[in-house]
C-alpha cells in the first residue's frame, strides 16, 4: 500500500506531509455453506477472516493499515514544548481583580 497523507503537528499546528509505503498480508478462509445442522469451526490461526460469497473487501484492510502507519502524536522536526510561566497569583479571582474599575492588578 502506498499513500500520501498530511497530519497536523501537535505543537505548532503546521501541516506535516507523510508518505506511507507499507507491505502487509492477510489470511483468509473460505466459509462453508450453511446447512441445517450447526457446525462448530475452530481455527488455529489468529486474525483469520472469512471469504463471503467469493468476495473480499480489501478496503477495510487498507484503511486499517493506513491508520496503523500514522503517528498518533505527530511533531514537526525541531519543535519543542515550552512550559508557560506560572502566574504570580493562582486564584480564580485573580482575573477579576484586573477587571476592577480603577483597580490595579497588583493591589489586593
């Protein structure tokens, strides 16, 4: 599968182009026609999907592999998180003091 996608940097919100070139394989098993009797089928292989009516939906596999190829936390090269300075006064009323008419945010 090859794809071209664009993700957004989690820090700078800039677009990050991404080229995906990935090989994958799937295991399929042809399902037997249903009869009146109940038949229990156990498979030794994990993640084996049935072939129904002789058809296979490859789109779901391609979308799944593309989603697995995307970085869940994309970051632009060189982008770094800078912790903002903590306000001097941590209070739910600190912002209200600054709005007080004729008030000085430094006065208390």
